[in-house]
C-alpha cells in the first residue's frame, strides 16, 4: 500500500534550536590553510576514515583524514586528462575506495583514489544529474533527456558507464525535468530510493534494478499537476500554480532514518515567492520549521547525510564570519557556541556538525 504523508496548513516555527544534550550536538573542526576557501558544500560522505566534501560553488573536492586535516584538494583546472571544469555530482565508492565525479561541461566521468589521486576518466554523450552505485552497476539520473515522452529517466550503466537500461516509474505518475539536488536517497539500509520531485512520489528500486515501485506520496493538500507542467520550460507556470494555495509545493531534499523522515519543501503562502521549509516526520507527528540553529541562534545548513543514526551538516568558516559580523548579543549564545566563535580562525576552520533528532 502506498503511504501518504499529508502536509497541510500548520504553524511553521521560525527556527529549531538544537539542544546540546538532548540532540547530542558534536563539532569536528576541519583544520585547513587560512587561504583555502570553502564555498557551498552540497554533498559530503565518508570514505574509510576520510571525510569527503563536494563544494559546488568553487567546484572542488576536499578530502580530510581522520584527524580532520586537509590531505587533498581536487579543483577545477581545465580540459586535460584528470582535469575538469564543472562539478555536477559525485559518488563515494566505498567498496573500491574511490571517488567518482561527473563534469557536465566536458561530459566525462573522472575517478580518483581515497587520497585524491587521479585514476581514469570516461567521456560520454549523456548528462548525469546524480550518481549511485549498486554492486557493479551505476544508476545515473538523466534529468535533461531529449526523450520528450519521458524526460526524466534513470540510466543503468556498467562499470565503464555504458548504458544498459533506461528506467521510468511503472505507474502513470508524471515524470518531470525539475532537478532535485540528490534524487537518489542515501540511507543506512541497503535500499535504493529515488525521489521524483514533480509528482511528489518516492520510489523503491527493485533489487534487479529494472523497476521503480512507488511507496511514499507527499500530499500538498490537493495540488493538481497537468501535462503543461512536464517540462522545465514550463517551470514558471508550475510555480504560479503552486502559488494559488498555502503549503503547496514540492520536496527538494529527503533523508530517511528508520521510520523518521527529514525533508525540505517549498511553500508560497499564496504568492509566487517560494520559501524553503524543513519538516521532520517522527512518531507520526509532523514538525515544520524554517531552519536549524544551535546554541541560541547560530544557523546550521540542512543535513547532508545520515550515518549510524546521526545527521551531519557543514558549518563553513564563511558562515561563522558572517554570524560574528551580525553583532548578535553574545549573552544569548550557549557557552559551546561562544567558545567556537572565539576560537575559530578567520576563514580557517570549517566544522562538521553532527546531531540526533
């Protein structure tokens, strides 16, 4: 039976300030050179004892060791072997101990070791929005397909990125070209889950990698979809339609931890202006809030992944500096956050933040 999670009109809390003891908040300083800039960390993962950050603003991969010291920076340089121009997505292959990225300007996959050394590359003729590996096969979200009968596809490729199969949902739901930041949902289980953003449906991929079965539906209180909303060129019309009602929108990020579901969605409050809302569905209760904060007001980005029941986010040095410049009343901050701000070097420390919900 398809589970439905109804998101109706209810109060959105301005911020959820995490409690250090209740939420078991932990900080891990990523020591690096003060001249190293870190932009927007879109993804992160662990590879053995190393921490891998995907910075899609400056287009670089940063690898830190178990002592959180920078051991390698893989940066955008050019078009030669082992070089790239635009980081679109990456995947950490834990079985092989490798990092694989896709360059959407040069249309090639590049493979690096856990230490950041270049291994190989493969040029292709298709686009990859996101990567996920199962066994010896790659799942590739191809969000810019020319196949207008089904523009949002998942490719199944071999270890050399040759296409073996093309998947689409088995039901009659709409398939969109709206790009979700991470449609392959990384869980602690062995399940492979795919979120299709315009139909607001979450799919379970079969173990044989040949079928997508819907298992969770987000219901934004009656929002209707039409064929006009299929293609990215119609996205503004879709936003207009969303704007006709309150708390109608689409999910943009989803993390699943056993029965708990943490996700983001856009709502409009009856206008065309989209606002991001975070939500936690836990013990059959739904909590809506605008942002995570810690220690009385220090903002924390939406978590990047779940590992062993803990949520991991990134607190950049840029964010710390901006917070200091806001000249907030330090008396409102917890001792832990006050010490963090005092000890953080200018543009020198980026922190991993870990917590439970």
